[in-house]
C-alpha cells in the first residue's frame, strides 16, 4: 500500500529536486502527485509500499537536518553581509504594496470594530 513520505506544498523547487535526487540515489522507489488542475490536491512524494519507509524516513530526516543547518548558515552569512531581507528593505523595494496592505489591514480592523459602536 502506498505511504506518504514528503508533502510538496510550499516547498522550494530546489529542495523538492534534492529530495527526488536523494531517493533516486538510495534506490528507493517513489512516485509523485501534483496539486492538480485547480491546486486543491496534495502534491507529495509517495512510496509504493511500506517496506522502504523506515530507510527513506531516516535518509530524509538526515537530509532535512543537514539542509536546515546549511540554510541557517547561509542566512547568517547573508545577514552579516547585509544581503538578508528586512522589513525596511521590503518597504523600500515595494512601497505601494506596503501601503495597500496597511489600507487593507485598517479596513478589516474598522469593519471588525464598527459593529460594536
């Protein structure tokens, strides 16, 4: 029976590609489902049967631990070099979007509170 190994919703393309390569490298048979035409199905990587799950899970856990530390190091390097995105850099990059979000937030707060007054 098929078993879910890795959900792909909101996963960066490079990470999904690395997971596929990792499973192929370790000779673990898998298949992939997409989000479908309307994006409501679950995109994921599945194993064909339960017998490969324990080995695949251990390989995937080791990979995720290594990737987390690698991404953390990259973020700290970007932060020390001044390349990491901050709130002020995002506001400077797109001030109209920020203003639109602030107007939307104010409208939601107004509509939420106005029924009590």
